[in-house]
C-alpha cells in the first residue's frame, strides 16, 4: 500500500496535503510513519455499531457479490480496526455527524479549516450624505489588496477617473479596473442584473475573478415601480433597492429571487464565506467598499430622509459577512462641502445647511458652470443640493465608525490653487487649517487628501 501511494503521490502537481483512505492495520500505520515521519497524521474515525450498519446499508456496492454488514464485520481485519484508536494521533467520534461535520471537525484539529491567519480587511465608508468621493479613494488604494469587496446596491454610483471620461461603478468595486485582485459582491448586496452584466462587460473581467454570493437579492421591475412615491417625497433614487430589501424580509418563501436563482449570473455564483475564509486564512488583504454615507443610515440618519440600509462600518461588515475582529483600518471619507440629492417637488431630500453654487464659486475660484457640471448625481444625473460643512455630523460619524483615518476630498473647493498641490505643505493656508480642525474634531489623522479628480490628485500621508 505504501509503495502504491508513493507512485501515485509523485504524479501530483500539488502533493502537500493528501488523504489516504483507509489504513487498516497497525503495520500499515507504522510503515507510513517510518516513511514520512511527523508529517503523517493518523486520524481514526469511530461510531456506534448501529450507526455504522445504517451507513453501510446506504452505500452503493459494486461487483458480483453483495455483502451484508454482518459478513463484513466477521472479516478478521475489520475486527481489528477499532483497535487502531489506541495508536491514532486523532480520534473523531462521528456519532450523529454528517459528512460535512466530520470533515469540519477533522480539519479543525489539523488546523486546515479554522479562520486562523493574519489576513485582514480595511474598510472605506462615507462620513456624510454620500457622494463623498469614496470611489476615488478606493481606486487609489486598491492595488494594495488581494480581494476587493462591494456591498449595497445600484442606488449608489462610485466614480473613478478614466480617460476620456470618468467611469461609474454601481455594483463592482471601484478598483476593478486598476488591479487584478479578486472581486466579491457580498450576500447583503441588492442587484439589478442588467446593470451588473453591463458593468462586467465594460470591465472585461477574466473568468473566475468575480464571485457573487448566491444570497444577494435581485431587484425586479415591480420593485422599481413601487419606489415612485419615494422619489417624489424624499428624493429617493428610485432604483428599487429599498423595495427589494423589504420584499426580502417580508416575502420569505414567496417568489423572492436571489442571485443564485438568476441564470445570467450562474457562472459567478459562489460563497462569500468561502472566499473570505480563504483570503484571511492565507494571510490575504481585503478592502471593503461601503456605499452612500453615515448621514443616510437607516438607523442613525435623520429618518425618514434616509436610505434602506445601515451605511456605517458595522452595517457594511454585516452585509459582507466579515467579523469586526478582522478590521485593521477604517477610512472615513468626508468632502469639504457636503451634498444631498435634489429636493423633490413635494418635499425635501433631507436636512442640509444649504448654500448656492454661486457662493461656492466666489469662495473657491472654481467657475460656477464647472461646479454645476461636476455636481450631478452618479445614478440619476440630477443636480445636487450643496451645503456648508457640518462639524457636528463629522463628530457623530466618527463616533459611529471609529475611523483610523480620514480622507478629505474636494480640497479644490477650498481653493482652486489646491489642484496644483502634490504635497501637504503646498495646500493653501485655509485648507491646512481646515484639515487640522477635522483632525481635532475626530481625533483622527487626515491621511488622504483629494485635491481634484485626476489620476495624480491624492496627497497620501499614510504611515501604513
């Protein structure tokens, strides 16, 4: 048996971990141990006779003779097998266990299946009302990671700088086109299939690069129709995300369509748990991209002018299936002048210390036409409302997210000259004072500063 095994093993491309099923005598165990030393682990599986007989009777037998359990038990070699427990390195009692249970327990003893490892996740979230520039920050950081993760839904568009025009990601991580890292859409995501497929085609993804968790929710046409009232009352983007999320909760077992039920997504479906487990256990680095902003959180924002999910770090981790103990860094993105979506005709899109684009143009030196052109929503292409910086919101968002770093974006709105800055000390005095105040209010370093929207417009002050 040993000689046959050695011949077989020599043909394997990756012979590091192999399972021999099964060793049946003390001499066989001794032979393998003599050949391979401590790299051999002898695992003995045991169970009550009644369960062994039940399992035996469910097995398919091949050959001309069909054996009964009693006949097999009468075999002298079989009668000695239970005695191997005395010399085994590991004994697993499989009573009342499924095959998956046995594999999990054995692997855990051997250290193969538990989530040990030095892998970690860094998280990027918005600190205001969305459109803070998270896409630009994620795109800048993405080359440092093995796995990029996105949650949320198509009601959030993240723009990244590309020539000849910016590209907007609604489902895929913002660093998709800047790196070859694996991509993951978490189980808490809400998907518009047509939008996702177009994005996949646009980005020309290689086979096997993207995994979509099968439990992600699919938006239907009816979900979009149901949100017409919200578009009119609170300025919702009307992408059907909230309606689909509500249907997922209330319609369990009643025709709810998940990603695993969509034939168009079949080749991408997998398990977020498995992808994350592999990444962390192998020491991999992951970047989780949140969507929208803390001020829009369903639970922590000014209800009813909120979105349909929790947009804080903990909400994003939950949607992805990542425990908080895996988090290394939290980057909270804040823009110098926050925005909200356009006010609907019959109501308000939410509280904002509103100001005009003409006034911002006067302060910054950026032409008003440029400001109006830049400040269109990524998803609905409507003009945004513009507001003064809210220090109270900043402190509250920092309290909810506990960021390790702040990313300040739209520094050029504090002065057009900032677009020429490539080092911190080259920023205007007003801008440096503003950033220092952000650091005092949050107790957190502002380690990333976006001075404009190009591929060289981020001042990176990180120490990590």
